[in-house]
């Protein structure tokens, strides 16, 4: 198993990509610690992992809160003794007020929420976990960006700005981290078959126009496909890769 003996902290691990990563990492031998805003989701994932013979624990917490992050990291250390892998996966596609977020419609409050959840959380969690990895002499960090951090999209000012910033932040964290043998990279997914878009996937017209016509591979990505890339970046095979963003979009950004 590729992650035998490792401890992985996954933010937003209760559904979608985060859940797929948690399941795969557990199968590969890692003890999985999920930080989740909705405890019921994380609990269900952990119970499933334990039923399959893996090790897992969940911790309720808000990734925008430094005090919550500190409490959760302390809990993980008390439970598993260390953190070898950090997956900064928590994020939102749109502010709580609704999906419209163009510069004409995005309020200051909505803008700040997107910055807080998608971008500040990556910095805050990394800042807390890096010293723990340094104590161990090694660490792997994977940040979740988006193809919309590379190409733009209508009505997504906050989302595209934060996901683009994660790519830049990843490069900076990589330069800081490698001095302590901490390897930092990012993944930029395309459209993923996750709870965020599953309702829209039921619309044949939306699927045909957005996915079939605009994605060269002709389909959405499954969460498990992102998880396999995360596994590569979290394992030893990727040791000569730092500060990079791997685009997993079925060719969307090639158009």
C-alpha cells in the first residue's frame, strides 16, 4: 500500500472529491482525519472506512476559523500522533446568497466569503500544519484549485479569483515548504460529478452544451479520478515535483 503508516488530514472530506480522496487514501493504508463543517457527512465517511478495516476520525470545524483549525489539528495529533499529508480541499463554488457573482452583482460580503472559504483557508490550515510536518522531517500538501483558476468564466468573479490565487499561493508555499522537506502542489479539476453539480447533470441540454461540446473527452470527471491524482502527489513517486498545478479537466482548457 502506497500510504502505509501515513496520516492524512483532509478538509471538506465529507462529500465529493474530499470523500473520494479519504476512501482511496484509507485503502492505501493511511489513517484519515477529516475536517468538515457538516459533521454528519464526515461521520458517515469515517464509519464506512472503519467498516472496511481502515482507520479514520472526523473533526467538526470551520476552515475559515484559526481557533477551529488549531483545535482540529490538536485533535488529530492527539488521535494519530502526526500529520504527514494535508489535502486542502474545502471550498465553495458560489457565495451563500446565490450563484450570481459577476462584478455587477457580487456584494462585498459575498466576495469576502469566497476569499475566506476558498483562499484564506488554504493559508490558515497550511500555516498550522507546516510546523507539525517540519517536526516529522517531511510532508506532502495538495491544494484544490480549479480549471477556472486558469481560464475564466462568466458570473464567477469570486470563484475564478480565489482558484487562480490558490495556484499562485501553491508556488509560494512550495518554495517555503521545500526548505523543510514539505512538498506542495495543486490540482485543477474540471467539471466533477459531485453533489455540487449533480442536479445540473440531470439537464440534458446543459450536459450537451457545456460538457459534450466543450470538453474534448466528452464527459464529466468522476471524483475518484481526482483522488488518484491526489494519491500520486501525496506519495513518494512525486518527490521531484513542487509548486505545480496538475490540470484534470478532460481537455477543457485546451480549447
